[in-house]
C-alpha cells in the first residue's frame, strides 16, 4: 500500500524544489551595523508575510566555540558551520539572513556555492565610524564588547580590519552605506533591490 502523499518527479517533487528558501549574507566590518540592519530587514519581510531566520555568527560562536581564540582555523570552522546550517535551512524551505562579518571572501563564496538562491549584501562603513559605534553601543546583540579597544592595545590581534584582513565583496548583489543611511533605510534599500528575490 502506497503512502498517502507519495512524491513523483512531475508534481509534488517539483513543488518541494520551488519551496526552497533563500540565503542573504549581510557582511561588513564589526560595528558597521549588520545586526541592526538584519533585524530591520527581518521586520520588513514579516510585515509582508515572509518568515525568516537570522543566523548570527556571534550567537553561534557562543555554542560552537564558547572560549573563542578567533584564530584563522577557528574562524574557518565557525563560518563553515554557519554556511552548512544556512544551506540546510534553505533546502527545507526556511529563508535565512546571515548576520556575520565573514572577513574572508572564501567564507561567503563557499556559502554561495552551497545554496541555489543566495545574495550578498555589503554594509559599507568607514573603519573610524565602526570603532566609534562599537565603543558607544549599549546593546551588542551577542557581539563581544570592546573589540577595537582590545585590538588597539594588542589584546585582540585578530580583529577584522585591524589585525586580520577584511576582504570586501567583489560583486555583491547590494551595497548600503551605513554611515550615510539609517538602519531602516539600509534595510529598505536591500528590500527594494532584492524584492523579486526575497518575496518570490
């Protein structure tokens, strides 16, 4: 006796493929505003009945590497895990917003290769503005506190943009300048640029 909802390649199987989710990776220097923009975008999409899951590298790090060293090998494990989780969610119909610096282009490219529907958003912001914001922010949204101060004092030698490189996206789908635009305006710009992609 067959299952009540057997799948065949011509009907239900095709529907399942169509229901796959997308992944949007929001990248930028620490303090550029990625987390606030990600949450603003999530709210705007929810208002349009589009559900999303935010994957934060800082939040994942608390469980994957609770005593982080921020070494290159550790970052490779973290971002590889982040990309893998995002790809699994997308394959099961969940739309994902990745909130992560992903300082090397390889991390973001690897994720792109794992997902059928992927977009990269670059939150562009001068380093001095990021430093000032990071020093003054009250709610870090899971990010470690005082990273730039520790970097400048030699206690955190691998902060992206200072001790470690930050490789800017070469051909991102969207660029927003968070030093010139409020987070809501950045999120709206992302939505406007990717509307056909995000609301499909």
